[in-house]
C-alpha cells in the first residue's frame, strides 16, 4: 500500500474502482451487455451501504474480513466455470434468473447492499462479489459483468467522496491509478464482450482465484 495507512489505501484504490466501472460500462453498454433495471437496483441498494462501509473503514481491522472474502472468491471462482454442469446451480439459475421473478430482484438487491458495503470498507470493486452471484443465478457471464460494473459506478464515486472527506485519499496516487484503470477497463471490456462465454467464465475464475489468494495472504 506504498506505506499508506490502511484506510487511506482503501480510499485511494476506490477512486480507481470508480474509474474502472465507468470506462468498462461504456464497452458493455455498447455491446448491449447490461441489464439496465438490475444495474439500477444495484446502484440504489449499494449507495447507502458504500457510504456506511467507507465510514467504518478506519475503525475496523479488515484483515480477517479480507481473508473470508478471499475464501469466498476462491469458492466462486471454482463454481462459475462449472455452473452449467451442477444441477443445483442450473435449477437456481432457472428460478432466480428470470427477470419477472420476485427472487431475481430480491437477490439483486441483497447483492447490491453487501457489495456496496464491502466496496466502501475494503476499497475493492463490488463487482468481485456481484458478478459471481449474478452469474451463478442465471445471467450470462458478459451480462453479469456489464451489469455489475454499471451498478457500481455511482456507489464507488459516493464511497470515494466519503473517503476523501475523511482525508483517506492520496490524490497524486489516485490520479495515476485512475489513468491506468480507464485505459485497461475500456480495452478489457471490449475484449470481454467478444470472447466466447465459457472462455470468459474461465478467465474470470482465474482472476478470482488470483485475487482470493492475495486476500488470504493479507
């Protein structure tokens, strides 16, 4: 964390998360890979919890939480490539994946609330929580990623502002992170929408495993 205090590192990284979400959303929207109503619900439910997470970032020792989050990422990364081969996941996806079902909207709202809190608290992209849940409950991989990115843009900005107001953002570091994030997100987004879905699932799962192992070592 470049010698930064934990809360300051989290706040600075959240600025880059906001930029990544905004740039990546453009690519997914252009390809029609965003479920707009679901993204709107993610935004609405994640905004207040992102502020809450940012408020408590300097008061909570997040190391234990990061380890649990890392374990979740590894489990999710193992399940996503296999979701069409596990009968229970197929059944759950068929039930919760239908946009006209109450379960679908309850799931999306709950995921948004939890992801917003973790984004504000840990300075991570809420998409690492949103995408696995959305993908495992019926969305195509590209749509899950695009919807999660779109849904986290505003909450990430709100969380960043909360961190900034508390002095938990290093502007000079955030600027360079943001520049790199913008370029990488646009390129990655356009590549993702053209990859075969199973290939993208595997690539996303590898990323989850790498991130999860990193959190477990934290």
